[in-house]
């Protein structure tokens, strides 16, 4: 059976007063965002890292995600929604992500910059997408977010030689300590890269969005553009959950030998079989046989690789859960 990867989408929303309008945009659009992902058959979770609530306290603007994504009208967790109550500070979203992920000193639920644990809401096999909403730059560098070695002062991360404080961060998200939890992650953001009135153009977010292949939008764009931003992120999430189109050649049944010239590949979706013909010339043959397949090595093959058209078919149709690939032995391979 072919199965999509699940997806964990982690929203990190700055609670500064200057973001009051953007916070309303998030609340207004996040249910449609989740519905778009769900309609593609993706097993998704939305995590919200932001101050939770409905009442503005001074210059702190909280986020209260409405149902049906939230579990109730009081911003409660739902089946696919989990909210960690963290007051996100304008220049500190990335270090707060790391600190609360690791629950290190200064970032626990008892600390001003901290919040309740959220690591256990992440699934090891799920693709990861961060979405940051801010009009400032992060004081944590992109490299430290990914590769910091942990247990150092968190006041000025661009100058680790400063005297220690009561704030400590764990290792960066791509370090071995996390066991590959964030391998292949993407950073998306709506921030002020083209906005003259933003506090900062956000060079750190530009670096992370660019290096990870994420999606971005400008914080000063009119509210009407938020729908497009949500759709672009959702489409990228769906793309990241595509099933693998490189399939290991299974071992031959007991007592038989494997013959590379006697294998055929058939895709079955919704009970309807589709024969996938082998291409001539490997990957180059996909140009003339887009719904075909080829070996990684024709002499000593270890993988069956689907051409782009066949790969698209293998993603299945929303609502169809029985898509499978049959690798059939013993009959002469058919070419188109």
C-alpha cells in the first residue's frame, strides 16, 4: 500500500501590538487552511505557539483559534489542533521555539519566555513546516536555529561569549539530539522583507525560507492576499507529504530467482488497475512514457522508480484510500 506522510504544521505568531491585524488574519484563515490540507487526504496536525486567549493585556495580543479546528470556543485543543501558550516576543520566536521544544532553563511553562511542552505533539514520521508571523527579525541566527550546540547563554546568540544568564537553549533542530525529527523541514513566514514600516526586514527568515524551500509573504501586503499565502503554504505541505516514487525491488519468492526482464508494475486505485510500462533509456524515457517506470540500474536493479506522470497517479485521489502498486514477477517486461 502507498501511504502519504503525515504533516505537522507549527505556527509561531508574534504577540506584539503591531501584529494585531495579522493575528486577526490568522484566526480568520486558519480553518480554511486546514480544510484545504485535509481535502487532499493528508493526515495533518496544526500546532500553535503563541499567547492563547481572547483578551488583550496591555501590548500583548493573544491568539484564539476558533472551531472547528480548535476543540471549543475557548481556544481549546482539538483532534488535529494543539496550542502551546507561549508569549512570542518580536525578536525571539526562533529561540523560543528551541527553548520550549527542549523545555530548557528559562523556557518552561513557569518562565516568562516559556510555555507548555509541545514536542510530544509532533510525530516522528511527519513532514515539518514552520510558519512564523512577525514584523521583526530574529536575534537567533539561522545557523544557530539549525545547528546550535546547546546549553549556552540565550541573551545574545550572535555573541555567545556574553556572560551566562538564566536562559539556555538545547541543540539546534537539525542536530543529532533530535533523532532526525526535523530532517527536511521547511520554514515559511509572513514578515517585513519588503515593508518599509516593519520593525526589521527579517534577514534571518529570508535565509531560512530560501534554504529550506518554504513560502513567504510580506507583512505589509493587504489582507486580501492572505488567502493566497495560506493556499501556497497548504499546497507546499501537501507536496511534502507525497508518497515515495522510488520503490525497493522486493525479494523473489522462496525457491525462485529474480529476473530483471520479467517484471511488470501495475498501479491499482479505487479497484481500477493501470499497467505502468517500462521506459526505454531510463529516466530520459519518461519524456515519451510519462506514466512509465525504470530501474535505478538495469544490470543490478534495487529500485523501481516511477516516472513523473506515474508518480502523480500514485498520489491517489482524495477520498481513495486503497491505492497500491503491484510488482508482478514471471512475465516478460512490457515496454510502450
